[in-house]
């Protein structure tokens, strides 16, 4: 059952997710999604072989499953996802890339069904169908009333933040804005040729260096007004593995210290990784896949190194960060775990929750700042707050 949780005064609730990959949902949404190699039928069969037949009636809301009721109950003020697919009918795949995702523009109401505010596009799939596909993606998403971050027709457009209105409690004339920047790093597989230029479409890329922090700090100074909060969404790192590279930690912490960023939203890993609280501010290093089409697919070479029982890419989460509207410091972090089954989000069972909680506590404990997860009555969501040492800092 979805659990409604009230916010503390002068806080905003920001919903964050990891990868949302709708590019191969041809038969789920009963429209052609144009998967490279026309693999959707095979993937559909694999999912059914793993977890049984799909329901015969499936609308645009179907992939979100139990997440819709959870979002309705928790009422986030802004909903930010990493959209890991082009939204296009372009027939021209980026050459020699190997995996090219695309979602038919007719399926964009799927995102509307979840009330998505901001789609972060600075990742390793946004140009899977070339510049033509990226430009159509921008037009389709914006035409559907969603904002995009991290991609544009020029570098200036890719550098411009998306914005969402925050509730009253910040600013002098009502609520301020949540300003969202999105950036991609080469470690996640972003091709070098995808970087936006002054007169070249592409995505906003970054190095995990002081120079990268400085460039972002300049953008924050240009756009941020009193009462605004800055969020930086970074696509970084490998698909598998719990280790958080030290360069990621230095970069994220410097964004908070030197660029005035309130929340760092990191993603790319197919499974849950840890998060940390640094000087009161939330940093996620890997939110895990939320929606994907990996159900029923096995890869012996990957599973030999990353056993499925240790790396559950079918377990995702809705990350709700309640942050102070004045300074962006975290009040509490609420996670609602989900399980991908029949190409839709279901509630996890007891063993799923045990795995999720064990991984979360272990990995957050290594990074520091957040207390152990407290399971809410009813068992559907978890709450983490500042550890005592962090709270006293």
C-alpha cells in the first residue's frame, strides 16, 4: 500500500529516479517503438518466460505500476528522471555503437502519466539515433510539457537549466525554483563526439575535475536567484559494481562546496548503490534502473563477475528527497523500493526488501552521513535521516 508522508514546514520534496528506459516497449504500449534490430518481440517473450504472460490490457500508465499510487500518496513537488532513450522515428542509428534505444513519440504519454517534470538527457543513449533523433527528442518532450536538461541544439542550450517551481518557504515572494543541470561523463559510455558545441547539437559533458566544477559553478551563478536550489544530475560510472570511485566523491563534494549545489543526483549503475550526506546535502552515486527491458535476459559473462543475487537490476526505487527550501539541506530521504515484473513496477516481496535494505545500509554506511534505514509501518517505504555525527557537525 502506498504510504502518505507529510513534509516538514519549509521543505520541498524532490522525486529522483535512476534510468528510465522505455525504448524497447513495443508491445507493452502496443505501438511500434523502433528498436534496433527489431528485438522487441524477443524481449517481450523473454519477460513472459521469466514471470508469466502480460495482462491483455495495457495503457500508457502500465509500466509505472505501483509507482503511480506511491507518487500520488507522497506528492513530490518536482519529479526528475534520467530518460535513457531517444524519442524519435529517425531511422539513422549512431554508427558502430551496438545498442541503440528509441521510443516512438506516440508513447510519450507514458511519461505524462507519471507527471514527469524534468527529463535529464545527458547520458549514453540520447544520441543513439543521431542528431536528428536528439532534435526530435527535444521537440517531442517539450511539446508534451516536460522540461529537458543536459541536451540542446547548441552548447548554450545544453547548459541551460530546467526549472520547477518549489513551494512557499524560500525566496521573498513565494517559492523559489529547483534548477536542474544534467551532465554526462565518459565513464558511463558517453561517446566523445556527442558533446554539444557552440553551433553543434549534443549533450553537456564534463570531466570530474576542478575545471568541471568551475564551469558548473559559473552556470549556477548565472542562473540562480535568491530562493532557488540547484540540483546537478550526473551520468557516470560503470553499469555494475558497488565501489564509488574517489574522483566521483571529490567532484560531488566540490559541487556542494564550490558551486552552491544543493543535491547531486548520480546514476548509471543498473542496480542500487550507496548515497551519502555531505555537510547536510544529499549525494546519490547510483539510483539503479527503475524501468528497463532486461527482464528475463541473462548474460553469462556478466553474471560470472556480477552474480544476479548480489546485483539486482530488477529492484529499483523512487527516491524522495525532502530538502530545506532555504539552503537545500536534507531533512529526510524516503525510498520506495520497486520490483520490475511483467515489464511493470510491482511491490517487492519480503526477500526483496531484505536484500534492498541490506545493500542500502551497507553501502550508505561506507559512504557516511546517513543513518540506517527505518522501515515505515506497512513495510512499503524506508526513511533515512542524518546520522548523529552528521547532525552534530
